[in-house]
C-alpha cells in the first residue's frame, strides 16, 4: 500500500535572495525524500497554518551573528507547544562569520516550541557582509548540502 506523503513547510526570510535560493534547495531535497512541500516567505505565513504540516524547515540570513530579527520574532511568537511532534531543521546564509551560531539559536527557538529538531542544519556562505549588496551566490556544493539536508529531514520524519 502506498503511504500518504508527509507535508513539509519550508519557511524563509531574505533580503538579498540567498536564503530563498537555499530554501528552494531544501525543498527539492524534501521532495526527493517523498515529502509534499510548500515553500513560503516568512512574513506571509500565519502561524495557524503550521498545524497542517508535520515537517518544518526554517531559514534565515545571519545578521550580527544571529537569525534576522523578524525570524526570531516569528518563532518566539508561536504558541507554547505549537511545534510538538513536528520534525524540524534550520538553514542560514551568511557572508563569512557566525553562520553556525545562527543555526544553534534557531534550533533553540524551535525546541522551545517542542519541535523534534534534527538534522542539525546547514549554514551556507553567500552574500556580502553587513551590506545589502547581493554579493556572491551560493556555491554548487552548498546547494547540494542543502538538498541533502531536505532529504535527511524527510527521512527523519518517517
Ligand atoms: C545587517 C546585516 C548584518 C549581517 N551580519 C552578518 C554576520 O554576523 N555574519 C555574516 O557572516 N554575515 C552577515 N551579514 C551578511 C548576510 O548574512 C549575507 O549577505 C546573507 O547571504 C544574506 O542573506 P539573504 O540574501 O537571504 O538576505 C549581515 C548582513 C546584514 C545586512
């Protein structure tokens, strides 16, 4: 019998587009792991919608060694146990420093809302530091890492 596909939501915030590129790669990976995927810009997501999904991936640019303020606000604003039972992971675009620290912070925020966090996430180097100039794009090998992340996340949720 064919198993029903798990529903996955990839949420991202971006200013210069790199985290969006990353989100699309994570989504491709989730699809290859047999999840049904929706990709949405964070500001357009109503927290109530999260109920429908069993897999959540959240992406943010690294800003001052942390997730973007809007991402923190979104995650902090979710209901106490709103991610209970959901498999979750994180990703970040950063220009050169503290990308992994951003991931750690996001994992912590997801755990607070009772998500099952894993895999640990992927930080990819792209963009310019401290500026809104777009800077260099993601590298092909990092796109692959993000696709692998999506696939591994879908597998964990089975
Ligand atoms: C206000 C601001 C703060 C930033 N802080 C950092 C930082 O702490 N570490 C870093 O590596 N990059 C930092 N960056 C660079 C971005 O993380 C990088 O350009 C990223 O690719 C942007 O993602 P986006 O295209 O999705 O907006 C900062 C950029 C801005 C605008």
